[in-house]
C-alpha cells in the first residue's frame, strides 16, 4: 500500500487533540490520522497490521518478557532478566516492514553491561548461536545467513518461508517462538558455557517444530 502527500484543512483544536493522542501512542501525527481514517472506512493499513502483530506477540510471550515503552510504530521491544549473578536484562527489539512479505523485518538482541565477564559470555553465546543458524539455515541464503554480530549485540533479518504471505497470527507466533527459544538457549549457555551441544539441541528442537519465519 503506497503513500502520497495530500493537503487538508483542520481546525487547530483537532490538530492539538491529534498531537496529544499521537504522543501518548508513540506515533506521528500523519500515521495517527491515517489510522483513524482507515478505521473509519474499514481499510486495513500496513501500520495497522504491524500494530496488531505486535499486540499478538506481547500476548504470546510469557510473563518473563516485559514490554519496553516509548518505541516507534514499526518497532516493538521486550526485555527479560537473564539467569546470572548480576541479574542482567536482555532486550529484544523487533522491527517490521510495511510489505510483510519476503524479508518481513529485523530482530536485534542487546544487553548493556560494563562487566567484562558478562560481555564475554554474551558475545560467546551470540557467536555460538550465529554458527548454529548458519549451519542449519545458511543454505537457504545465497549471500550467507543474514546475521550481524557486534559487542553484546545480535542482529538478524526475518524472512518468511514457503513463498506465501503469512497471516498476522502466523507472523506473531513465529516471532514470539523464536524469541522464547533464543532466551531459553541463552540461559542454558550461561548455566554452562562449556556445553554448547545443549544450545544446539534447543535449536534443533525449535526447527523440528516447523518454522514459518527464518
């Protein structure tokens, strides 16, 4: 669904009310007006789909994952504690694209810490996880598996499989399941970094359940 620029005349009071609501919802004025008009004429916009998917993701994740407020309309984030003596928090940010087909979005996993020990463990797990993804899914991508590693940061693209457009429920279920799998494996790694085969088993079980987004 493409977008165009239109000139409309609105009263100052309406604009102020729209701006106040947009601020509370973390949206721009244009996106909120677009959403209000779309709802009025029963038209589903990509932004409305993304909002619905994010709501479904938050519902699907268990209570350990808490929403991070203040994100933009195309990005959601949740955080969860890691089983470690410092009780660090891991943040999962999901960006979805308006087309929602092919490459549907991007996931970024980050952890902020000043502990050298914690940073080393985090980077060790991210490296292990990227190797597992490349091992089992790398053959699906001609240019290599779409993952980027940085200090205490893991970023990967999200692609739909099967050559068909997924429903909102399917996209939300796939994203939430991946986040929960990633979190479970990361906790297992921190329990015993010398046993990477445990993380691999978690990843294989995840793939064995069938994946609609890789």
